[in-house]
C-alpha cells in the first residue's frame, strides 16, 4: 500500500466538488473506476437533491446537472416529475415516481442494452411461488435502457432498526417490537426463497467471491482508502481465500447476492416479508446470502444504527435460517468474513465513514482466525 491517499480520492475530501457543482454538496458515496478514476454521488445541502459526477486519476472533476448523465440516455426524461434516489455516474440511476392515485413506481436507468438482463432477473423473481411468503416487485415496463417496477409496500429493516435505535432501550417501543416481529418471520421465510426453483441463472462460486473481495481490496490499496499496512489487506485477502476454498462448497440454491437490511421489507402483506433489487439474482451456496446479511447487521451495530440487543436478536434469527438450510458453520463464517472485508473496502471510499471503515477493518483483522463455527456478535464487540 502506498500509505498515501490518491489524488482522485483527496479531491473528494476538499472544497473542489462543491465548486464544480455550483452549490453546497456533501459527497456520500464513491466508487472506484478505471485508470485511477472515481465516480461519486453527492447530496445538495439546500435541496437534498442527488447529484453525481466523476474524478479522473489526476484529480479533474466532471460534474453534470441534476438528473443528467451522458452515459444514461434515458435519465433526463425519466427524471422529469420523479425523485432521483440513487445515481451511480455512468452506470445506473434509480428514480421514484408518485402517481396521482398515490401509488409509487420505481425506474432503474442503465446504459443502453443493459436493461434486458435486469428485466430477465426481475421476471424470474416474479415467478417465485406464493408459498415463499415473499412479496417482490412486478416488472411493469422495459426498454433497452430502463425498467420500471411496482413498489413493494412495507418498511425496510434498515429504517426499522434505526427507528428502534432512536428509542430508549428497554422501553418496549413500537419500532423495537416491529424489529423483533420482522426477524421472527425470517427463519421460516428465507429457506423457502433459497429452495425455490432457480431457472437459468448464473452460478456464483466461492472462487468468484474470492475475486470480488480481491478486487475491492485492490481498489482500496491503489487509492490509499484504508489507512492500514499493505500487508494487512493482503493478509485479509489470503485469509478469505483460505476460508472459502479450504472446505467443500455446498450445493447451490437461489441467491439474491446483495442481501442486506435495506433490501428486506416487513408489513408488505400478512405474515410475509418483501424483497427488492434482483439485479444480481443467481445461484450460490446458501451461506453467501446469510453471511452477507450477518456482516451487514454487525456493521450497522458498529455504525451506531442498531442497538446491541436488536443486532443480537437479528443474528440469532439468521442463524436459525442457516440451521434450517443445513448450512455448514465453516461456510457461513467464511462468507461472513468475506463480506466483512468487502464492506470495509466499500465504506473506506465514503468520506463520512472512512474513519469507521478503518476501525472496522482493524477489528476484523484482529478477529480473523480466532473463532470457528457460528461466530456471534459477542465475538466481534
């Protein structure tokens, strides 16, 4: 590791972005690109609107007006009368449109020719049997550059957890009760999703997961995003490889492959959960989704967005689902650690969370290899 932040990343920590945008903004998310470049998402201080742009490897900023992106041809029209929720410059945007009847739809805008693949995975998700107890979005429209989906009613677990954390612990608030009720549904619901018919979906292997972690570690190294010795990143990648490849892989199941608390909703219908964002739908070991979810719950606790009791409750329910699917504890721990290392690298690029990502990564390094089987939150506190 260079030990020095890259020119592109340094720019995002200074006043150059607001100057380029022509207004006060806060950079919230950053993604690594080719040749040392970065793309970023920011929020306008006065209006709260989402803005996006890029920074070249030598620190030159490219900013665009709200709702514009030269690589996303459908975005300008889609943004009229809609709220821009996510904008990954040059890659994708997500918008919400509220109709006169009060119903909402969501449009994902991508580069031309990319939308049919998204439509296929979302169409496959729509065919999940009713017995899964999971409500998913309906595909309403598609063209070569966008898809439009129905809303899934309910509150996502991220918001519910934050609301519970804002209440006084032990007060028995509605948010705390809702959090526990939502997670009580999970062990009985998730196995039905995992065991649903898989169709013609790509298989994401343990080797693929190793490559994903190594790629993010490489980005963090190249940009000096994680203030740790280069050998630490290398050690983490080696440990992930060892854990994922040293024990036999389990038979694949249906896999969301980006499962975290913002993707799961409660209150969508009586006795069921909602699930959104099927861009990465695939087949993989059952430990992948559950390990990713465990790592995110643990990280939310570290962010101060979850009470310890709430995180522990969720973790217990995830482990129940793992037991129902006969997940090998070693495989679950391997995917959990892989996700934890990747989360550190992802959040190291986000200015508000860079110090936390450093602490989280140092903490994960300290725990690697010390525990086996089902690691509990207590092992990571």
